[in-house]
C-alpha cells in the first residue's frame, strides 16, 4: 500500500492485495486459485481540516521562523556593532584628551621653568615658585589620569572585539592605535522626519521581526478558526478484482468458466481490463452543538491577535518618538560642540593676552594660572562635546537601522565568522 497525504485536507491510498488458496476439498471449481485486488481510496475533508492554509500552516510558520532567525541575528549584530563603535569613539576621545593633557603639562612645565628663571633674575619673588610648581603637579596628575583612562578603554575595546579577550597574551600586550578622528560636518543634512521613519520601517530588524511575528500569528490562528467548523468528509473507493486458478473436474452443471483458468497473470489481466470493478462512496457529517471549547480557543486567539497588534502599533509610535529624539539629540550635540569651540578660542585668546600682561608686569602668576585652568576646562569640554556628538550619530544610525551599511559590516561575514575582504588604512592616515 502507498498512501499520500494531501495538503488540501485528505489522503489518497493505493493498495494491492493478493490471496492464494489451495485446499484438499474436491468441490472447489478452482484449486489452487489466486485472487488479487487493487484499490484506490480517497478520503477528503470539506469543512474542518479543509484547505492548504490550515494544513500547511506549520510548514509556512517554519519557513517564517527561518527569516525570523536571520532578522534576530541581524538585530544582535547591529546592537553589537553600535556598542563597539561607541567604545571605539570613546577611545579616540580619550586619546585626544590625553594629548591635550600632555600639551597642558608641557605648558605648565615651561611656565614653571620661566618662573624659576625670573625668580633667579630677581624679577619675581621666590614665593611665586610654589604656585607654578603646584600647577605643574596638577597638570602632571591630569596627564596620568588621562593615560589611565586610555588604558582602561583599550582593555574594554579588546574584550569586545576578541573572543578570548585579555586572556590572550598577544592581545593583552598590544596597543590599540586609533586611525580615525571624530569629524563633525559643517551642517547636518537630515531628511524630514517622515522620510526617516519610512526608511527605518524598511531597514530596522526589529520591525521585520514584528512583521514576521504578526504573519506567523495569523497563520497559526487559522487552525483555531477552522476548529469551530463541523466535520464533513467525503470518501470514495474504486477497486478491481481478479480470480484465476486451475480448473478441477466437477459435475457438468458446476464446471468453472474457462475464462478463470490460469495463473496470476490471468488474474492481473482481469484487473487491468477492469472486468470486475467495485465503486463505493460515502459522505460523513459530524457536528457538535455549542462547541464551547473550540469557540473559546478561537476567541482567545483573536484577543491575542488584537493585543499584539496594539503592541506593534505602540512600537511604531515609539519608533517615531525615538527617531525624533535622536534628531534633536544630534542637533543639541552640534550646538554644544559649536559653543565649546567658541569658548576654547576665547580662552586661548585670554591666555595669550594674560601672558603678555604677565611679561609686562601687569599681571600675576595667579591670574595666569587661573586662565590656564579655564583653557584646560574648555579643551576638555570640547572633547566631551565631540564624544557626545559621536554617540548621537551612532544612536541615530542605530535607530534608523543603518549601522551595518554605514560601517561596511556584512551579515554574511558575521554569520561565517570570517571577513573575506582585506582591511585597508584610511586614505588620510598620517605617514602613509
């Protein structure tokens, strides 16, 4: 027998049987005899269990789950890359802050040496050396703290980009040298909010996950909706019979027909000529009065669908809010950076004027140190503003779903764990 299920809601069966009979009864007209039977049987649902949408729902859900797994992996990859980007730009900022602190240390060292020289010439009182020396120690401490921050951020980034982290001695001994600097364009060329929302809906993996989940829920709900229907089945069977054997002597009025004389080939010939067919058919109906269990399951599924739809609508609204907030955050970061740049330029000019006044004897060491500290604070504020801008840019790309494309990260490479393309230094790398 061979049976094949039908996705429309039934099954088809083809079966073949053969009976062989041999007895010592002299009254048998055919002895021995063979009686093969070939039957084609079809049973099909017409209400409950009918249709490819119901019977193929698990296959369709399984196919959807493949896409769901891909989008989940892409979402995890996007979030990981965003975290690494933020850590990398923090390292860039820490290196820039270290260079600034080292520059301030050099200025404080020069100021200390000049003050010491002027005290030796009798221009300044000896007590002034303590203020210059105190400022020198403060700047040296700031440089040590900045260098420690760089090392800590290096370790954090190493742990994020390596499988073994600092357990690898080669990686532990290596130094990360950033080749990039935080570049802030002259102006932001952002499309309108409506276009950004449409772009995010097409690119973000979590949106794709919500859409796939909604589709699988609707597909699965087809089963409970179909369960409230009554059962109506139709069945039909067509069979062909054959009979053949060796004729045995019998009374004249009970002799076997010569047509049945033969072996298995004769009986099979009767089947294929359809000499002795049998057809039967039936319609089976079964319905439950007040099928509360199936109706309850259907109602629960429908409520769950509506609830999940409301959740997805809320997520869409939150997506619009997130994009709008990130746009505002990016504009605020730019404004904060512009204000920090202006403040630093002003402090540089004030320091230059104060040093001129000090050389002419119109200012004191305390005044110069105060302006130097203000300049150092302005420089730190500018670096912090650049860091905030870089994070705002990364967050905007993340909320738009552009992180992977903007940073040339391939999902296929991430899935295989191997980057096929060769790395290259940026075109503006110093010393290249």
